[in-house]
């Protein structure tokens, strides 16, 4: 993005730049007389009503009565900035500063007016001064991030996203969405490809078992069950030959190449089951969640960062409805989860990627990636419940590289059974046979029986453990 485009973007984004609300800087002031007091009272009323032009006139009248009043001088600057008279506002701010008026909000407003007339470096210094005086001003951090973008300092803007994330999620997401991707789109005329297979050897981990007495919609949820009151979640889908499904394979370190897919990723929820168990997704990318069920799902998103599991959002998706959800999580966090808090067996897990060169292994563990720019790269094989593996490949023009990964079943890192009986509900929400309007409810009558194999299954020549 060149500087002209950045400035045009700034003008469009900064129409409502005073995101803090531009609260006037009122403090106790020595009165000079009834005319002065009346002007300040009128200025206050007009500014609160959004009549900034009228407020300017009243502030100017007050200053004629008491030209040494630094607070009124500062408020005149604020009012002038609200009608886009930023050069005049800066003169008012300067007079107030020379009179000894100074605080964090004042410096922040002064910095915003400097930014509006494209004195961006001066604006940075002024808003940094404001934050040094009061580090809690999240809107100042956000606007400073915007100014960094106009100056081409994307790395500094990303630092602001990281800082805002801990304090104001919405502002962090808003700033994040405006920062250009580090990955660049470029034609790949002489690329290579990568293929391989994901194996699992040793004992095959059993599916997790969820007792349906925990679910608030037993009659509907049991339509995909083992027929004995249990819902199964296959975290490890392994073929007879040992191919491991649902593993994300991501090439790391590719800075430019083919574009990301334009089509939004879609998760379909059908019979309390998501159609994708794992996905690769950019931080901040949107997902379309489609609820095909006649019951409500309470969809929550989580970030996984080391040992931390933090819920980011929680919002209901109504029956036969759709919703766009964001995968925006803590910058640097590697994993993302979307799950239903009412039906915990409905979940999708995501690996955060920074380029479009990733794939998900199929039923036999195979994967294939094409149009890869020539070079040497690291490759990550990620599964939610087994330690991540790394590899290295060299891609040559017109050639196909081969890279396989082998996981051991003994390294599984999860609880086998969902057997927490604390806080479960005996008094469940039983599905009504009628709709809200009294008509007979029509549900898809198909039931899916899940098979739970209680026998041990081994692949390869590893000894039992």
C-alpha cells in the first residue's frame, strides 16, 4: 500500500476519529462575572447537544471576559476540532499550553488535530505524551495505531493490537482488520508441489464419550448417538492402514505466493455435529456458522495459548439460522476452538496459519499442496491432541517433494472419557412436538448410530502400553 492510498484510507477511517467521545475538559475556573459565567453555561449546554459551532461562539465570548482562562482556551480547541477547524484548534491548544494547561486528554486531542492536517510525526509524539501521562487511554492506543499505519509502520501498529487485546477486544479487532497482511500475493509461474501422508502407530486412541444426560435437548441430540445414551467424538480417525485424518499440514515461512481463498469458510451444524473437525484459519478471519438444527446452539470461541484456555466470545445461533463469527484471538496464539457450550460434543478446532499453503489430511492420511514458490521451508503437522511435529522441505521448480509424518498413539494428550458429573442437569429441556405456532414440528427422522469399539486396536509394531 503506497502513502497516497494510506492517506486516503486515513481520511475515510478518521471521520469519527475522536472515538473517546471528545468529552470537554471542564475543571474549576475562577469566574470573572455573570456574562462570563453565562457564556460557559451556554457553551456546556451547546457542546453536550452537539452544537459545536454555537459552543465555539460562547467560548470566544467567555475568553473576551477572561483571556487568561487556560481551561476555556483548551475547550475552545476541542470545539474547533469538532467542526474540522483543526489549524485554529491547534492555535487554541498552543495558547492553553503556554498558559500552563496540560493533561493526558488534552494532549490526545491535540495529537488528533495534528494527525488531521497530516503532521503525522508530530501527532505520534503528542499521543505518546498523552499515553505516558495516562496509559489507560485505550482509544489513544487505537488512534496511534492508525497513525502508524499511515506512516507505513505496520510493525508498530501490530504492537498496538497486542496491547489493546488485553484491554479492549473490540478496538484490538478493529485495528487488526486494517493492518495489511505480512503475506503478499504474487504470481507463482514455476512452482513445485508437496505431497505426503500422516501415519499413526501404536494404540489407536478411543473416541471421547459424552453422556447425553448432560445435553439440554436429549430427544434431538440422541439422533446421533450409540443408541445407549452416549454421544461419541472421534478426535482420532485412523484408517486400517494407519492413515490419520484431520491433521493440518502447514508450510511456514512463505512470504508471498498464491492468494488466500476468497470464499468464506463455512461450518455447518447438523444433528449437533460440525462438518469440519479441524480447519486452518488466519487470525482475525471470519467464519460462517450455519445452524441446520431445529434447536439453539450456544457457540463459544476459545484461544489456546500454552496451558491457557480462554473463552473469547459466546453467542447463540438460533434454529435454522446463520451467523458470522470471528477467529480473532491473542496475537501469537497457535490454536482456536469453536464449540457449543450446550452440546460440548459439537466442536471445531483450528490451527492459525499465516499463508494459504496448508492442507488437511484425508481419510487415508494423504495431503497434497501445489503452486509452492521454490525454496526451503519448515513444515508443521498439527493435530489437536498430540504433540506437533516439524519437518523441512526443499521445493524445486516443477518437482514434487515428499514428506511424511508419523505420530505415536502413546503421545495422546487428552482425557479419554468425558466423565465429569458435577453440575449436570437432570431436568432437561425436552423438545416439544409442536412449533411455537402450534403446528406439528417436522424433523428429519434419520438417526445416525455411532459405533464405539471397546477393544484395543494397534497399528505398527509398537508394544502395548
